[in-house]
């Protein structure tokens, strides 16, 4: 077996080398994520200024504008929600819109999970979602990778 021919100090060196390589690749990924987060934040701030929006950022980087608070309770992350929505890119091009009659909130992108919990039943919210809370490096025919997404969402009802 190969381990019989390698000394204990050799194994220690191999182990340390593995830790260093793992740390370097992890740091590189974190640097790339931080750069993308900064790009997304700048894009969101520019969109907010251009469109004179009056909303707030969450700690995660989600920007939201509560257009109508609604009346009632707030949904939990595992609630079954009934919503209508319109999704578009920063350039205004619509990539999706529709009505969802019953789906667990946890089935959606993290930006929706976080944002929809900010309104009551009957509430309307505009979500400007950084790419890390949307689809990140994944792309589709209508959504390029690392896209900041905008959604207008109305929460019609939810079940606990």
C-alpha cells in the first residue's frame, strides 16, 4: 500500500498541502462572490436612483419597496402561497409573469422567500434581487447568468 512507503512526516506534508490548496480555492471563490455582490449592489443602487424608488436594503442585499402592506398575518418560510407576479431584468425586459395558486414559499428563489415574508396577505412588493439570491451563475434563454432580477409580487393568500 502506498501509505506504507510514505513516512509520517511525508503524510503530514501532504495533509498540509491539501489544506492549503483547499483554502486557496475557497478564498478565490469568496473573492469572486464578493466582487459579484459589489457589482450587483452598484447596479441596484443605479436602478433605484434612476427610477426614484424609496425602499430599503436587507442585510442579504435584497432591495424592496412595499407598495401595499396588506392586512393580516405575515407568511412563514414554509407557508403555501398564492401570488401573482411579473419578473423583469434591469433593462425592463419581461422574462416571466403569472399566477401561482398554491406553492410552498420554500420552492422559490431565496430573494422571494425573504421578500414575500415582508408583506401581509393582500400586500404588494417590488423586489430587486441580487444574483446570489436569484439564479447566480445559471442562465436560461431569457435570463443571463449573474442577473439582478426585479419582481412585482402580490401576495393574495397563504396557508401555514
